[in-house]
């Protein structure tokens, strides 16, 4: 097997090509498990945060639809609860904990 070195001026190849050419044919199919597990961790972390974002988006939509269906006495209160529900991640939780029972369901929307 021809061993290419980085100091060999005859080939004048970039270092990554020299490194690739010095590998045996089976080395190209070996898995570097340290990077493999690192990529899995990154994927799982990304999946977790994307899933969390989607879950909070759905909960926020449910809160907005619930606010639209209820009468809070004044339009200003409905507007305030709508603004609170739009606060990312904590607004919908604040609405469902404190504001969910304050409004009364409008009769024309009771079948929805």
C-alpha cells in the first residue's frame, strides 16, 4: 500500500485527501461512535425543544380559542387575558391557572 505523507511534495494534495487516502478500505465504513452518540444527543435535545415548542403553541391556541368563546364582563378584560395568553411559554399557563374560571361561556358557543 502506498503511504502518502503530508510532507510529500510530489502529490501536493490537501491534508484531508491525504488522510483519506491513507485509510484502509474498511476504515471508510467504520463508525466513529463518539461522534455518533454526540449526534444522537443533539438530535434528542433538538427534538425535545421542538416538541416542547409545538406543545406550547397548541396550548396557546387552545387558550386563545377559549378566551374568544367566553364573556369576561368587559371587552377590556377579554383583551387583557388575550394579551396574557400570548406571552410565550408562561402566558397560556397563567391563563389556565388564574383566568380560565373567570369568564362565562357565551350561550351561542356552548355547542362548540
